[in-house]
C-alpha cells in the first residue's frame, strides 16, 4: 500500500507538515500521516471545544467550582493552556525522536495584546514553562516584532502569526536573528530552538478578493488563487538568499496550491484536518514545486490591479508601524479578538448559565 500524499510530502524532503488544530482526534490523524507539529489560535480553540466538548465539560465545571474567585478570562486561559499541554503530550514522542527540533505545539498569546510587547513577553515566558515542546505564537505587528526578539533571547521558539507580507516575514527573521545573536553572546544555547514565521497565504487571497469586490476590479480569477503562493515563494527565495535561521510556515488553506506549490521546500505546512483529508484523497502528484515560478502573467495582473498585492509582495513596501493596518492583518486581528470573545462567552455560560436558555 502506497504512502498517503501527506506522508509522501515529508518523506525524504525538508518539508514538514503540522496539524492546524489541537483537536485530539485531528492531531492523531495528522501524526499518523507524518505531521511533526501542531498550532492553535483563539478561533481554533473555540472550534475544538465545540467538537470535543465531551472531553472538556467536566474539567471546565471543575475549574469553575474549585476557583470561585476566578474570572472568565482566567478560566479560559487555563483551558487554552491545558488544551495545548494535551497536544504537546501527543507530540512528545516526535519531539524526542527529532532531538527537540520538531514535535512542538504552538500556543498563541492573547490577541488583545497585539500593541503591548511587555504583556506579550510576560505571557510568552509563562507559556514556555508549560511543557518542554511549547512554541509561542506572537503577531507580526510592531510590538510583536519587539516581543519576538526578546522571547528568542530568552530561549523561546516563536511562531510569528498575523503575517501576510514579505516585509513582515523579513522583519520576523531579522528579529529572531538579533535575539539569537544576543543569546549566543550571553553564552546560552540555541541549537534546539526552532523559530518559524507564518505566512497566511489563503488570507492574502481572501483579502484581494474582498478588494476586488469592493473596488469592482475584474481580473482573471485564477490570478487571485496565486497571490498568497507568490508572496510565500518571494519570501522563501529571500530567506534562502540571506540564510535566515527562521523557517517559513504556510497557513490558511483555500486550495491545493497552498500545499502542492510548496512541496520540496524547507518549510512547514500547517494544514487543517479537512484539507489533510482532501489532499490524501486527491490525485495531485506529489512532486517538488517550490522552485517552480508563479505564472508571470498572474503576477503582472496582480501588480497592475492591486496595490495591496504590491504591499504584500515587495520586501520594502511596508514599515513595521503599518503591519497591523494592512487589510489582511486588520481583518485577522479582528477575527482572532472576536474568536477570543466567543471563547469567553462559552466559559461564561458555565459560570452564569443563561436562564433564558434553561427555560427553553
């Protein structure tokens, strides 16, 4: 029996696959198909609770009863942390097998802290103590870039998120490089650290489609499916040229290009469960495509019609103070903060049951 397409993706290649969720059942499936990591965010945690509430209901009830003075925020973060620790346990054998360079789970800092480096660093250092194979997600905002350097200096393996542009990817890699240099100068170890920088390729596509609808722009629709791929490949070329220690990670899957076009690269592909199943059931050939150029006509179309593609594609098009204001960044920050609010409302229902719903 031949290996699954995802197993073929990682076999004898530098390419890694992660599970884009901390769901127990989904992570077990991913590991069985070659995954060596996992990632979470506030939206994902809420989705996991909905899917696997049977695994968490008693624990949440216990937290509410045993900590009567706790706020809903405090209980929510206990759940987030325990969910990450459970995923870390599933990945621990990979972590040991890969000499601590793989087998980590990413846990995201509070999305409302995106402008406050100090609060992000404080939370990051706490997360790093939860399990030996933790990786901490920090947003690629101006404050997040500062926090990434400091977290790296303290020995934390970071995962930059809310990242869509080549400029952000470069800023992250440079911040990690500064943090590593400071750490090495202080005589501290760095060899087991495995920093990554996410590019949310599907959300690049999503944003340009929103712009096209908003501004009544008509282009070849196929070009809009390649925008995120083009950004990822441009950033990857620069990373190789400059020899950054940080690895790029492709996230936010919308079509098979977000997997198939990156096969063969020294990159991470964090794939949602439903897309893993689709890819494993597909007939898309598993061949190295990372060095295949994006069709030039699509790049030129995107350049000509979308200033926001230029901002994402050109390495010097955005300054750090503009990172959070870029359209895809602002939409994603709002989505993460909204997801966090939704998660708090789930905890609130355990603490203060809705009387209207009880009467129904």
